[in-house]
C-alpha cells in the first residue's frame, strides 16, 4: 500500500506542476470469495492477473495499474478529471464483462467460465482533495457503494463540500444481449489473429447496435497486441471518394507506419504521407493497390481490425477498394468488419455486400431486435441489478420493440421526465398507466433534445450541421458560440448521452450518439439559419484549411452561396477526377452548374460534364450537354471550342448508332473546319473518328491510310495521349494483316497511356492487346490482358470499356469451348452496353451471343439473334457484322434442314462481298455456308474449289478462322473426297491443339478418328 501511496503522491506533484487533473480508480473483482471457492485461490489470482494485463493494454501510455490486494487493483489516470475517468472505468468494466477468460486462467474442468465483472469507484484531484490517502480512500468508498448495489458498475465519489448525491443515473451504456453474436466475433478475431483473414458484415435496422457490437472487439484486439481502426461512411449529398479508407489510413499513421515506402497515390487521400520527388500520373487501380499494400503490410506484423461503419453510405470507390483488398488477402492477421443498415433504399450497397460472399473468409451477422428476455436482463443491469416489475418491462418492451438505441434513449427520457428515479436505496417509477411518452426514435429523441436550454440546442444544432462527427475548434470557428457556451453545451450533451467521445482523432472530437440525433437537430433549424450556419461552417473550413474541398463545396451549396459554391464545386470536381472518382466529379459539376451565375460559367460546367459523360460512356448525356454548350461558344465566336464540342457530339452520336454515312459526312466537314483553323490537335481526333467509320463500312485500306496519317500528325504535335489514341486506332486497322505491327502499336500506346495516367486509354490498349495476342495464339497472355482490362474498367467505373473487355474475354472463352461462361460474358457485355445505349457494343454482344447459341445446338434461338444482329448492323452501318450475321442465319437454317431458305441469306451475304477480296473476322462463316450449300446441292467440285480457295485465303491471316472453316466443312468434304478432307483435318489438328482452343480441338480429335 505504501508503494501505491508514493506513486499517487508523485503523480499528484507532477499534475500540480502542470495544472492537470488526476483521477484514482479503485477496481474490485466482484464475488471474489465465490470464485476462490469454485476454482481455488490460485485460479482467482490468475483471473486478477489477466485483468491487470488487460488494463495495461486498454489504458494509455503513462497511466498506471497496481494490484493492492487479492482482488483489488488501483488505476492512476494523469490528465483525466472525474468525467473522463468515468468513461475509462466504464470501458474497463465493459472489457472485463465481455471477455471470455481462457481455460488456463484457472477454469480447467469447467464447461464454461463463470461471468466475471468488476466494481469501480473514482476520486479526482483537486475535486476530492490533494492528499494521496484521501484520494484513495474516496475512490474506495465510491467503489463500496457499487458493491453494495450489487456490483458491476461505476460510481464517482461525491465532492466533500457537496451534499450527498441525490441523483443516480441508470447505467445505460451497457452492451445489450447479442451474446452469441459477440462470441462469433471473438472466434473470428482469433482466426484472423492466427493468419486466416476474415471479413464480417454486421447488418441490422436503424438503432440495432451494429457498430456497438463491433466495438466489443476493442479490448480483445488490444489484449492481442493489435490495433483497431475505424472508417465511416457519411450520409452527405456527394460522398467523399474513399472516405472510410482515408480515415483508416490516418488512424494507422498515428499508430505506426508498417513499412518504409515512397507512396505515390496514398498522399491523395492523406497529404501527410507525401514524399519528396516528382509526382507521377497514376490510376485508380494503383491507388487501390497502394491501400491494399499498406494495410496488408501492417497486418503481416500485428493483428489489425478495420471497422468500416455505415457502409450503406460509402461511395463506389470505397466498395471497389474493399473488393480489391479482399481479393489480395492470403495469410494476413486482418479482420474487416462492415456495419450496415437494412432497407430497400440500401439495395445497391446490399448487392455489393452480397458479392463479398465469394471470399472464403466472409461471414454475415444479422442483428434482429432484442428479445423480451434480453431487454429484461439489460434493464436489471442498468438499474443496479434490481428486479424489474412485469408491467414496467412490458411498457419498455412495447415502446421500443427491443431496439437497443431506442431502449437507451427511452430510459434516459424516463429519468428526464421524472418518471424514473432513484430514492437513495432503490429505483422506482410511476405507474405505467401514468407514463406518457412519444413513440418511435424520432419522437423520443425530440423529447430528449427539448430538455436542453435554447443555448445548448443552438450549439448542438451548429455541430450537427458540421456532421455527425465534429471537433470543438471548428465548432467555435463556425460561430456556434463562445468557448464557454460550447463547453457547457458539450458537457450537458455528454451527461445526457447525446454525445460521446470519438477516440479515432488526436484532437478533442465528439460524435453524436446516433445519426437520428444529428438529423433532429438540423431539422430544428429555420431555413435562413440553416443556410447561414452552412456558410459559416464552409468559411471556417476554408480559413482553417481543414476538411476536404468536397465538404466545403457542399456546405456552400447547402448555404445557397452561389459564387462560392460554383468556385469550390469546380475545384472539388477536379480533385475527384484526380482520385479517379468520375461519378463523384459528375455530381460536383452538376452542383457547379446549379450555382452558375453567368451563362459563361454554366457553359464551362456543361463542357466538363460532357467530358465526364464521355469518360463514363454516357453518350446520350454527352450529346445533350454538347448541344447546350455549342450554342453559347458559337454565339461568342469561339470557333476552336465550338469545333471540339461538335467533334465530341459526333463521336457520341456515332456510339449511339448514327448511320455511318451520316457520320462520315459530318466528320469530313469538321476536318475541313479544323484545317481552316490550323487546329492540328483537333484534326487528329477528327481523323481518328473518320478511320473508325471507314473501318465500320469495310473500307479497311482507307481506314488504315487515315489512321497512319493520324500517327504522323500526333508525333509532330507531341501530345502523348493524342499519339496513344492514334497508335491504338492504327493498330486496329492493321490487326488482321499484320498482328505483330498492331501489337507493337498497342504496346507503345500502353506505355504512353500509363505515363499520362489515362485509365481509359490503358483499358483500350489491354483490350486490343488481348485480341492481337489471341490472333497470335498466345491464349494465356490474351486472357491475362483482357482480365486486366476488365479489372481496370470495373475499378474506374467506365462501363463502355468494361463491356468491350467482357465481350472480348467471352470470345476467348468461346474458342476454348466453354460456351456457358462465354454466354455469361456476352450477356454481361450486352447489359452494360444497353444501359449506356452504346449500340456498337450491343451489336457485337448480340452477334456473339448468336454464335454461342449456334455452337450449343440451339439453332432456332441462334437464328433469331442473327436476324436481330443483321437489322441493327444495317442501321448503324456495320458492314462486316451484317455480312457474317446473314451467313450465321444461313448456317442455322441448314442445320434445321431448310436448304431452300438458307439460299436467301447466302445470296444476300455474297451480294455484299462482291468487292471484298481481303479476309476479315467472321468471314469463315460466309465461306463455310458457300461450301455446305454447294455440297447439299450435289455440286461437289464447286464445294471443293470454294473450300480450298477460302482455306488458302484465311490460312495466312487467321489460323483459327481457317481451322474453324475446316471443322465446319469436314463432314461434307468426307462425303465428296475423303482424301481432301483427311489432308485438311491433318493440316490443322496439331495446330489447334498447340493454340489451346479446346472447343475446336475436340472436334478435330473426332474428325481424326473418322478419317
């Protein structure tokens, strides 16, 4: 005891020198004698030792824990007054109450460990004196008061000068029920700490206590020597990109950096992580990868728990990052807890949560309302273990229906309204028949807030405008009141349980106990005061350099401060684009357009919105926005800006299915205009589109010539992105005749796109590389390239390129004979392109879906799809696709034994090929139809000649096409000339086996056996 008093004396002297408070917390193990009898003195001693170790993990560095007797510990808290010490003691009680003590603590031979709880008493200097003996004695007396009331609680000693405390508050901060769910969490934590990563979703309705359950992990994580970090989705108009992850990274930096690394992308979320050196362009994929690397590095060194709260409000980028991280996990000591609400309004988030089920370490915990028995046990614990009368329990349960948040607020409301009180000996309450309280969360919250003074409500309303979480210095800077008024309001709100500390920040920060409290406060503000407060918050954030520009822009927008809202929204949109969050940038630009004060400002916002629409593949929106902006710039005589917008509009119309000839005329006119203006950069962009149109029309030579001219012009201009686009287009035009040169173009373009940090250009390059690698029979490399394209496109939210990559991936899977997966990939591409109204990708998805149905033997269904393809190809001027689709229809009719009908599509296809001497993708269908119709009409010589001519033409350009042609015609050829058929089969059997095209290789093995 002397050692303890010496430590208290030294701590008091240190506190006096720095004018800081000190608190002593006396803690006693409840029912110690019963424990000693049941498990022996050594077992009880082991429990006390483990509690002491737990406290060392929970407390701050510099706090002191001392065992003073068999079941008693004393904690010294430097810099903590009685209020703060009560918070600490409550956390200690909850940690002990929730911990399942291990069998080696003395519980051997027991099926389950007894329930362990502690009683705690608090005394603080100078409030309770400055002498060591007096402080310790006061803390012990306060602890005895808890023990006398049944234990398992916290009590602050009354000040010597004050009258004995007459008001005792119910202990509503207890964790209610959920014993099974908590044990599940602890088990999963142990598994994660053993190197088996776990992802858990905790799901429930508003007020069900999802994050409260997750917080039960805190002491257990610290006991394991690990860290627990929080990130929170926020319900605001425009969601901060990667908001929860930025909070997690900031929290990690306060603990320790897990690795010395020069991060290039993470400083975009946490500026303090910036390093010296030249900034280089990045991608969304690289940002997600750095987040994953940073957190995985930490989890490889110590157990790490991430609690991502309110994920129903998280933006798409945050979900994409979670998906990316989960896919990377192997043996890290990592546990990720998501908390989410249920409700139809959260369907999109629920779908993202469901997708996590692919991870083997995923588990979902659904929180229902507390049962009547759980409510009873919670009430008794909150009321000092006093038995609760049946009618009172029935009233509470009827009012709350077992909702934990409403339960705590209702009990506090009963105390506020003097319907529940402590008479010094026990709890009592009014007859249930006399209790009149509002129903539901909103009603009870409003009733509780109504108890505050006008001054306190005004301060709290100002805080709620900042958000659910706020810091005191910002609140004062935003004009909420004097420092004293703010302090009083926070003290009142803390005492009432309306606010709570948030421990995730260094500075003094608070969190509204529930979002519904903040909502009620904001709703209480008159419209004009609401706007004024938002403007004050925005100005305070700007002046202090705090928050994000997205937050500032939204506060100005809510304040209807148009000039400032326009200015900050444009800056915020640029920041969002820098974070690759294009949907967020779009929302911010819409806010800028809404706050534009001049036609010029509105036109500028529309131009940027059109660029975002183009990047997102929303071509109908792009066309409309370009129309509106063109009117302004043309009226101002800005020919160059007008020309660029007209070119963007033509591209959008092209993607929306405008007839090719009409696009050709419009683009030629734009080229003439660009030439007149000497606008070479724009000429390259226009000519690139012209090359695409000629390619659509089957005019491959002209397409290649124009594309080559574009490359030369882009080289002279020196714009890397312009050159990457030109190289990609040129590679496309020569892909069939010279796949090696095309590949070189794509690889060079990819390097330029990476250098410029253009995600769309990178996806295009990976997509095209996949195609050319496939043509060169490098199947695995092609699959890898296309898989990368899909991952990048999905991560960047560019649905049109995602559709293209899915389409091309389906082509490879189709050639490998996995028709079910191919059909799924084509369906995905079709749905994505349909949502974007991108008729070109719709066309190709439809076209390949028809091929897959034909290969599966579903000839009637395939014929319908080919007919739809032909109609759409005619409308948008896709000549090659139209020709091949007609041939596909003819092949289906032949398979259905309808030779007469098959002649019509063959004649139509042949009429479109009179000037087509070159090989093109899909031509093997036309040639096989010719051969099979000739064979069916008993024109054997014609069939053989046509086959040999087609095979020779395709062999040098498209080995797969030649092999497919051979497999399709072989049975008919065996009937005409077995020798020719056998030679053709032998020519390609070994080659298709080497190519890795499983589907066609199976056909060749069967043909070899026949031969």
